[in-house]
C-alpha cells in the first residue's frame, strides 16, 4: 500500500451552512472544537496559531490560503511531528455544500506522500560530503584559537 | 536513490524492526558519529555484526560513513529517511475522525 497522499472525510450535518462556516472560520469557532485556543486573523495570506492544551500545549500554525464565504476554507500547515524548519506542508480544505437536510462537509488533507526531491537529494548529498569536512574545519578552527 | 516515499519509509520500518539495528541507530543519535569498534563496545554486538547492520542501514539511507581525524572511519545516522517515514506516520495519525466528532458535538451544543 502506498502512502496515502490524501485523506478525505465527508459528513452530512443537520446544521445550516452559515453555522458550520462560522464554526470553521472564526477564532471562537475553532477554539470551540478544533483546539483549545486560536489566535490570528482568518484571511488569505494570514496566519492563525492553534494551541492544544490536551497535547502539552502543542501548537500549529495555519497559513490561511482560501476563505471563500460559505463554501471553501483552506490552509497549509507543517507535517505533524516533523522538526521545526522542515519545509513540507500539507494542504487542508474544508468544503461546504447545502443538502436537503442541512450541509455536507468534506475535509481533505493532502500532501502526505510528497517527497521534496531537491530537498532530500541535496541534503543527502550535502550531508554525506559535508559533515566530515565541517568537523575538520571546526577542529582546525579550535586548534588555531 | 529511489525517490519513492513508500520505498524510503519501508526501508526505515524494516531497519527499525531489528533490535540490533535499532540499538545502532539509537546509539548514533545519542552519541554522534562513531566507529564500528565504538558501537561494538557500547552495544555488546560483535564488530562483524555491527558492520553487517551498518551496511544494511547504509543501503536504507539511514547511515553514512566519513573519515574523521586520524583516518578513523566514522558512521553517523541520516535523518532524511526518518522524516519521510514521519510524514507517513502523520498520515496515519491525522485524526480527522476525532476532530469531526468534536465539530459535530460543538454544533449540537449550540442548538437550543
């Protein structure tokens, strides 16, 4: 089984679209169900920081990409568990559409299987050739001092 | 180098499934670049055993060798395959079911 690049969930909710839109795209809404605290501005190009008390106050930064009222909210965030500075991001999209009984919400997170080739290749090769040299240089520098 | 995240991840999981290879990687992470002799002494594995596992780790992209001062051959671990495996684990750990349950409960709460 290949790594799932995209995770999709669709739920039919008995609530009106406006209510779900508000839960997903306001700081109060996000604080109510997603994390324990959300700070920032929910607009394209802005960042929102969400904190989770239940996970040791871990926090993740949502780089807001799309705020298309009542229909699409999307952001990018880092790979959970990856060290700071890891350049990879997954793309999360909440899509709403009205149904006879309420609203259909589809959440899609994609980008898990991305392999940043240039990053991987360059750090592979860079590390292989670089680390010995760097340590040698450090030793030489310390010796010289 | 296979540029396939599944293959890279599989290599990591296979490498980590063996207790001796896990011990070698852990020791490299903990103590930094080491010679095969250092590792053998630290881990009570024969030098031949260490060499065999280091070859397998190198094949999986998880270890690399270089020459330190005094021409000693040092091995160090590589983190890139681990990071690829980490994104695999992130896919398995993404808890959208839990989040959507909480969203649903939150929406119900607002009903009077």
